[in-house]
């Protein structure tokens, strides 16, 4: 089987499962805005795990949740992100949720991400959450307050902090994603499983404790345990979820089933863009649509991300995306030139790289060497690349669009090449945009300018 770095064990370990069936859970999007490329990096990590397991013959039950209620905002204290965005857009919060959820699925499709077995919504799992909360209260892991809220008793879970290394006695009040008006908690590190509605009138539900809404962390516990039969072989998420979300989720899930619910915790690292953390305030949030609007294949982003280790911080740049786009185009042209014969040849080094902690950069370096190796026959190269593409998911057999340039388009390309040679960057950009509007994508590399039809 495949080995991956387990955050809890702090080492690379082999995925363990019951027979050939492997259960995978990935924390999904909070659908109050479009997912940016940093979010997509985490979803791509889950997809590579999914694909690699399938290639090894596993039957994968893969669940990815949709958070459409309960996620607190870091920017507006105490306000749900869904309600915050609904107020900004002056729309119903569930209308907001369904719109951005559709965008999420569209982005996954454009990134060639395999669909999950199910995409449960938090708002449609409220009754199940209440059942689990009631069990936690009955078993002494949670307590209800006179105000109508329910909290998990963090001190009741002895191994709290095992994932993140945070100890209860060193935690300070007010960490992210918790409420600020929680004067009814027994201990500052306890967290809300159910929050009384108070003055809130939207996105609230009836419960044994009165009108209210669920805490964020109980949502993933409820959906993962119920849909994966109390055993999650691999749990995937971004490194920012390690604490408090996954720490709290582990405490809840283990307390409910009285055993370790998750076999392996896998986290993808942060993504910077051109040296800076992406944020709305910095104005450098990049969406997949932004990549497409520059005339780049969305799978150029996929290739770019795969050229970096999933558990190393990555600095994405437009230059790297342009280079990945050129590589993708070249590989597809090579696949077409290497014939149509199909065979089941795999390269041992590529396969080893994937099995050993999803080392996709090493696999891609090996593919580049195979591409240039004159001793390897064309049909063998094709077979090796296509076997690797079962995991890389770059659609290497996709045919390039072939049609002639008009004289005007050829002239524009020539003018742009001249503008770049003369370092007239503004004119170069204007000509690139004009060509893009006509369906022609431009890439700039060490060998100069190249183009392709979109």
C-alpha cells in the first residue's frame, strides 16, 4: 500500500485499512465564497491520494463535506461566515451557499478531480449532530448550560493536543473559530457543540436545548462517523485545520465511539502567491478562473502544484504557471506523436515515488528524463506516461486544437514577439490580451514565445 506522513504519529506510515476497502474523509469548503488556489491545493492532495489508492486496486469510499453553517469568521467576531456574506450580498444565506457550492464543483471538474462518493451538507445533518451531542452529554464528555448552549468538556479527553502539540494548560482564551460571548463555559478551552440562537434569527434549528445552531467541529465528526461507519482510514485537510478543528474533531469522534476514529491524519501545507500569503486585504487572492482568464489550461495549475511536495510550503507564481502550461502542451503533443498503441508498462521509479509519501515532484522529474531518453521506445514512453497520469490526472491524451492562424493573428504574434524583444512589456501584455480574446493562449519560456488554441 501507499505510505503518507501521519501528523498524529509524526512519521511516514503505511495506510492501513480493512481489506481492499479504504475510507477517506476530506474537509470540504465553507461555501460563502469561491475556493482560491490555496484551498484547491488541499482538495488536489485528497484527489492524488484517491487516485493512487484506486491505482493500487483499492475500493475507496471518499467523503467530502460542504460547510454551509456553523463556521465562524475571523474577521467579524461571533458571526457565521455564511450570514456575513449573505448580508454583504443581500441574499438568502442558503442561496449563497448553493451558488458557491456549484462553483466549487465546477472548479473540481476543471481540475480533473475525481468525484467523491458523497458531498454531505452540514445544514442537512443537524438531527444527526444533535444525536451525537446528546450521547456526548450522556457519557460525560459535554455539558449543557442554562443559556441553551452545549460545550465539549476539553479536560475530559486525556490526549487532547496529540495532533497539534498544544497542551490545555498552555492554551489562551480566544483562539480562532470560537465564539467571544461564551461566558457560560466551565473552562476557556471548551468549545461549542451547540450554540443558543440568542438574537440570531437566520440559520437556526430547534433542539433539546432550545433554538440554536451547531458548532463547526461537530459537523465533521457527525458526517465522517456516520458515512464511513465509525472508521476513517485517511483524514485529509489543510495545515491550518490541524488546530483547533482537527484537534477538537478527534476529541469528539473518539469520545463518541470510545476508540481512535481516524487511522491517519494528513495535512497539506500553506500556499503563498508570489511570495505573499493570499488575503483579501492584500488583493492577491487567486482563483482558478483567474488562471483560465490568462489563457492557461486549468490543469497547468494542477501540474504546478504537483511539482511541489504537498507538505512543504509552496510559492506559486505566474511564471511557474506559464512554464507548467508549456510542459503540459508539449507532453500532450508527445503522447500524440508516440502513437496509439496501448500497453501496461509502468516505470518503477515513478511508482516508487508515488507510493513513498506521494512524492509527485520526483515522479515528474523522472518523467522528464524518460521524455528525453533516446533509448526508450516511443510506445513504451507513451505507456509509462499514461500509467503515471492515472495518478497525476493531467489528461495527457487530450488532443490539441489544430487550426491555422489567420494572417492577422500571425501578425499579432509577430508584433508581440517584437515587443518582448524590445522590452515593451505594456505593449506585449496588450497584444497577449488581444490574442487571448481570439482564443489563442501565449506562453513565454527560455526558448521564447509559444502559442496554442484554447
